[in-house]
C-alpha cells in the first residue's frame, strides 16, 4: 500500500511539474522533453503497482488527482 501511495504521489506531482514547465518554457523545450520522459516512467511504475493492487485502483486514481491538485491548485 505504501508503495502505491508513493508512486501515485510521484505521478500526480510529475504531471503538475510538466504542465508548469510547458507553460513557462514552451512545449518544444528540452526541459519539457526531460519531464515528459520522467512522466512516462512514473506512469509505467504506477501501472505496475495498480496491477499488483487491483482492489486499490480507484483509491490510487484519487491519490494521483489529490497529489496533482496539491502541487497545482486551480
């Protein structure tokens, strides 16, 4: 469970980070490319953990959304 929480948090925070970089640097910047690679890795890791904890999939999505909102409030 702790692993799922950690990976969901990283995924949400990384999504936010990439969006901020894209707004600041433009979609074609090197920083955004690097961030998108980190986002892909975070998504892969998260998906592996969701497969291991299928019963927590809904909760995992909520964790991703909450960590995103915490770092990127509307």
